[in-house]
C-alpha cells in the first residue's frame, strides 16, 4: 500500500506516523478482515485541543520528542485526519459480544472506539485506538462519544496503573473539544488515544462461539497465539494452552488489583483483556476507607463487582471464555471422547486460577506487611488487619504505607497508622501480634521500611484528586491533569512537595458518585 496522508503544515515525522498507522503488518489484528471489523473514519471533532499528553507513552511508541506540538497532532489523534484516508486504510471498529452483569448481552463491539493502527518500537508492537471517536456499526443507541470527565479519568488511571506496575492498556493523550455531548447533563466531547499490544477481549471469543463461527474463532485464537503466546503452539492442545495463559494473567491481575484496593466497576466479559490487562476504565475507583464490599459503580446495585468479588468474577468470566473456546479444544483426543475430554481439560485449566491466585495474593500481602519469611499464622494476621481496617474504614493506601513506620522493638512508630483506626484498641491488639511476628524476621526496621515502600504506594488516583483535575480542565486549565499525572508517575516515592496528594480525602469526596454513563 503506498499512501502518504500528509497533514497541512505538519512534520515529516507525523506524516510517517500516519503512514505507518494506516499500513498494518500482515499479522496485525486489522488484517483479520471484515468478519472481525468494520472500517470507517472518525466522526469530526470540532476545534480540538490538547488536554493531556503522556511523554512516557510517546517515548514507548518511539514518537519524536515534542510531537504533541506538531500542527498535525491534534488532527490525527482527534480522528479528524482519518477522513482523508483511503477506504482500505481506514480505522476499524471490531465486533464482540459478552456477558454484562452476569447476563448474556449478545452483540456489543467497539461502539465508540476505533483502531487507528499499529506502531513498533524497540521490538514491541502496540495498537492505537481512539476512544470516543464517534458512532460505529456497534454503537447501538448510543452516540459513540466519550466525555471529558471520563476521558481524563481513563488517561490518568491507565498511566497511574502502569507506574504502579499493574498490567494495563495505556494512554497517549486526551484531546478535548467544546462539542456538546448529552449525558445526565450536557458535557463536552473528548477522545483518548489508548495504547495496547492488543485490545482483544474475552467477548471477542464469545462472539464467534455464539454465532457458531468456528472458522473465525480459530482465526482469532491463532492471531492471539501467534502474536502473544507462540509457545502455546508446542502444547498438545494450543487452544487449551491459550486458556491457561488467560487464567494465569487474569489471576495475576486480580492479585494486583486487590493489593492496591482498586475496583474496576464493570467486570463484564467484554471488558476482560485476553492478555490480562486492565482495560476499559469507566466507573473504577481506588478505595479510600477500606470496605471489603465497596461498590465503586453507582449503577451496580447488587454489588456484583464489589471489591471482594473481583477475583471470583474474574474466575466466572474465565468460564465464559472457556465455553467460547470449547469448539477448538480437544482436537488431540479421539473423536468419540473429544467433547467430554475437552470439558475435563478446560475445567482442569480453570481450576488453576485458584491455585495461582491464592498463594500469589498471600505472598503479596506478606510483602506488603514487610515479611520475608513464611509462617503458618501469616494468613490470619493479614485477615485480622483487613477485618480491623474494614470495621474502622481505615484508609487503604495510608494504612499499608504507614505500616512501614511500625518498629519491631516498640510502639513509637505506630501513631501514623494507629491514628487511621477509630478503635485504637483494636489496632493495638493487632500491632502487638504484628510486632511479635516482625521479631521473627532478620531484617531491621530500616531495611524493611525500604522494601515495604516499594510495594505499598504512597500515591494512588483517589477519586477526589481526579475530580479536582477534571473541574479545572472544564475551565480549560489543564495544568492539574499534568501535575497529577506526574505525581502518579512516581507512586512509591516520597515526593514530600506533594504531601497533599497522599492525604485523606476531603469530606466532599464521599459524595462523589461514578456510574457507567461516561
Ligand atoms: P462498557 O461496559 O462501558 O465498556 O461498554 C459496553 C458497550 O457499550 C461497549 O460495546 C461499548 O462500545 C458501548 N458503549 C459505551 N458507551 C458508548 C457510547 N457513548 N457510544 C457508543 N457505544 C458505547
Ligand atoms: Mg467496554
């Protein structure tokens, strides 16, 4: 394909970038064809302006420094430039289905996301996607737009998660416009450029299973295996091995979420990445005061996606994925027993979730408590801490961060964490046992504190921090988005100049509500 989509006044680098995006390699998702995706240009976005830009993600993509100041940058990442692209190079919306809130929802698909293409840098390949770029054939009754508020939240959180070391899609930029978008009130439109090795979801597999398209199902599974898990090809059953990878990566992701008090809010199967990445930031939240049953999504009245449910839900979602893969499984078995064996195989692989998740979470919690060795009572010690935190609604992030100040010798360092518990006696009782346990460790307080501060972040994207940045951005002051993004880029560092970003939320934060409407 020879195509040079030059944008008036823009640099050669930006023209090259557009050309690369519009000419995907042979094994790109975009090349899977019309069964999987529909090509169309982005809807026009009026007078776009830059709201947020991640220099870190840009560097990851190998984009030249300062590219965000290129005249063509807004044109490309608002989607406007794609209107001049040739038909066979246009952005694409993919089709998928899924289970929403435990119920089969049938066909969904990229209702407001358009794949822009792929970039390769330093041996890594990334797909770029414009979220909020207008209606697609999968928009159903909705408008294909995203609002500024939710776009800033997605931008900040995906970058924050990455810097916490949690697998996630990333964000390159947020581009805003004064174009009105109707939600509960009139808001304005924005487009986030998301970046990920793949945007394939469990729901993609479910879609072709439900439509009895075994050929397409196989092509999709082959795409994921070839691109991301080539070693699965060597297994007796490559597709079972792929399921195993999804089980492993999803279990690992749940450890990460639980360990920082992150609630996703909409763990529908169409929001589960086949690579085990955090994807589709909507009504997510980092907990302030710990509540095991915390529901961050105002629309989730049953609490299906409450904090304590997340690992179980991931497991449930993996069953949906397994069902979707079933037509491909068990080819190595004799035809007469194939379907029976395939189910047994899948069940065995699915059972691996618990075997991986539980010990991994225990290990993580031990690290969060600064324990290097393993003792029988560790689990109970952790559980009792969570019970006390829950009863006192103790701040999740600060409790763990401040535990590093507790000394194994005396109670002098207890105050910062103790003060987070209204029931001081309950904390003291636990701290006595914790100290006794610390006494069994060989590490001294200082060394333990350093290690703990590497696993217990000081800074997370608390709702009120995002809200403050959003309110300023609505007044066209984007400096707080940038500042907050920068603070969250170093979540484990002390950054004393940003102490306020690590503090307890203000009273008004408890009235913040986040729903699916984004
Ligand atoms: P979610 O659970 O928010 O990830 O979205 C569920 C489905 O609704 C997906 O297929 C989305 O693409 C679609 N969707 C959500 N919001 C919109 C919107 N404003 N316009 C079109 N489709 C949307
Ligand atoms: Mg979604």
